[in-house]
C-alpha cells in the first residue's frame, strides 16, 4: 500500500467534558466537534481539529470515552486511568484494496470493514502485527469531518 | 496558547531497522529520513513523512529507539516490548511564550528548553498534567525536516 494522510490520533479520555475543556482552554484548540455516540463501537467520540500547513486541514485528535464497561476503551482506561494515546488512523484511497493487501501480509484484521466516525469505511489491525500500535485504516473522506 | 500543527507522533520501536522496513514495506511510506543519534536525549531518531492534504507536509511519525539502558525510551520499551505511541508534538510560534503559559497553568515541564530533532527549541510537559500524554511543544521549524 501507499501511506496516506494521518487522519487522526485516537486518544482515550476518562471524562469527555474535561478533555474538551483541556483541548480548548489549555491547548488552545479552536475547532472541536460536538461529541456523539457510536454505540456499535461502544464509545463516545469527539474530534479536535489541529491546523495543517498553510491553514489546510491537519491531523485530528479523536477523543474517545467508553459508553459502558464492556467498551474496549474501558479496558484501556483501566490500565491508563488518566487516558492516553489509543490508536493511529491512516487514510487509503480504497478500503477493499487495502484490506486485501493487509490480508496478503497476514496481518490480523479486527472484525469486518465498517463505517467509521467520518462516515467512510474503516477497519482496525491488531497492534501485535503493527509495531505495538492499534492501527485504523480509513477510506479517505470526501469532505472534512 | 493557540493550538498549532501536530508536528509528529513519537513512536518507540525496539529495532530501528525493522521499524523502517515496516513503514516502507508494510505501510508504503515513500519518504523516510536517515536515522541519527541524539545522545543528549539518549535516543536514535528517524522521521517517516506522511502526506498532508493536497500534497503539503503532513504530520510525521518519529521513530525512537534507545541508545542505552538509561534512555527514557528504554523504560517505555520495558513496559511495551513491541513498541508503541510514546508522545505527541505540537508546534507553537514562540517557545518562550508557550513555556511561560504552561508554567502559569502549573504544568510540570520536564527539564530546560532545548534544541530538538528539527533544530528548533522544544520542551516536554509531564503526561500526568496532559491527560496521560507525554507532550512535546516545538517552535515551528523554518523548513521541513
């Protein structure tokens, strides 16, 4: 595959409202989306925009908090109560081609390809096959979101 | 402060050569710098470029491997033998202003401001004061590096 844009860094947070205040007041983020639930992933999600070069879109910080104790993010927070970096998400032009390439490399893909928080198809690859990093592969969104 | 560009995601790796092969062959990165030593930080460093929007510079992945057992990255790898996400680095226009702002917010800054891998001044802020994320603040480089 050809490495695409780093769409976002996924960050687990124990308290979504406190995390939004942190990125707004401490870090000075100017564009933060309204949080929304993704029940099929067991998480509440919110995106913090960072500026790209020359004012273009930059890589986002995706804040994730668990909707229940069964959420994968709840397990992460049990080990990291303050929160921390959870995954990296890279864009690809075509999700099916990327999935076939990862399968051909014997990378363990976690579950089916599904629609992610940006409305385009995504899948996750196991951190043990990705240098210890849970990696999301996302088909490039048609618009910024 | 005003949130600047996400300059890079710092990633700890146990084997620099293997990590470079992974980003080149598995992930399809096309621009990877030669690794170089930063003895004062105790690390070997290498940058993987990811594309920004419309071909501009994107956020880099900074690969870090320890130069000795005393390196902070060695401690991280002892807990995460496969490697993993180590820190986030955000740009600011002026490092002294940013340092004063973080000090005024009672954030614990780790050591003096020093010259980082891109040749501009940087400092690190303690993860316990930053939602569990070790955070590097970097004065925006004059050129891509």
